[in-house]
C-alpha cells in the first residue's frame, strides 16, 4: 500500500508546501442527482465539478425541529460555506422538487458538509481516538507566517497547547499560534486578514495534504472540536484514518480507525 504523506511524528522538520487538491470528477455541470441522508432523499446538483446538496431541503426535512438561527450558527461554527445558486440552477432545483416555486435563492453545500452538519445535530457522542505520536503538519500566513505540528492527542480543550512550532519548538494553543511567526529568508510579510483569537480555523491550514480524503476529513473533524466554546456534537464516519510514518524507517507503522467524534 502506498504511504500517506499527510501526517508525521511531532518531531518532524519542515518541508515544502503543497496546494490543497481534491479528486476531480467527470460530473456534468448542473447535473441533477439524489443522495440519501438519514433515510431522506435529498436533491443534488453539480456545481463547479462538485456534487452539492440543497441546504434548504435539508433544513426543511432532516433538521425541521431546529430553527433557522440554530442551523445557521452551527453551520458557521463548523466552517461550512454555502454556494449560492444561479437563477438557472435555482429553476432546476424547483423543477426537481427541492425548492418551492416562490423561492428566490438557495444555498448549496457538499455531501461531506451535509453529513457533518446533520450529524452535529443528530449524531452520537464519543471522544476521538488518535495515535499518541500522530501530528498534523500545519502552517499559517499571518504576519511572517509559521509552521508547526498540531498534535490531536494534546487537544483536550480550546486553550490546550497542542501545536509545537517547527522553528523554536515551543508549544502554543491554536488561538495563540496564528499570532506566532518567524521571519525566514523565504518568507514574506502578509497583513493579517482581521485575525483574532477565534479565527484560527480559518487561518491554520494543512501544509502537506497529499490529496488524501481521509486526512482532510480528519482535519475537519479535529477543527470542529471545542468550536466557539460550545458543546457541538457530531459523528464522523468510521473509517480507516491515518497511516503514521516512522521518522527513521519511513515505513507505515500505525493504523488508526477514527470513531464517533464529540465536538
């Protein structure tokens, strides 16, 4: 089996950045489909090469017992962004029965995001299980930028010092790490985009993504924990999660399966 270069031991040193990439699909633009969430069929539409689900339909069916504000606030807390339909796409959704004729706009989210949102309301509650020696290789570009190892095993509260800086080896909480930077020969100053102590999820990125869907999902799961200080719950798919590389042999040494996550 090929190795997954997205995680590393917390003692690993920095390496070059890679752009976030997702698998491409052969879906046709505005192609209508259907997917089932919790036994309810939800209309999907292909937008910019991705299958997206109708948020309004999800809200009116699966999440009908929750208010608009509750759903909106939970969506924002989980970092889920809606893509607004064009008039043509909205008409397609109307004809497919996803939206009423009187509707004037509709937000669309990916299937993965729909699963995360629904499970934050409807899912089970259990803490994550991750290897002690696993760390996400992360970086930010605020000020001069910095890079570090986000260690999930240490992330037991919103203020936990779970990120080890790759340059000075000091530990920081996610909130503080985006204000910590190092000026290196290759770095350039970037004016922080209104960075604050609640915006680390927007500024902190995976450095080595490798296009591995499970790794990207695991990072989303971890970021959703302790979000905004509220006790949001959501159930992550049971999946094979991480192949942790041994720093010395560069061989796969640990296989971890993620369990339901409490966020």
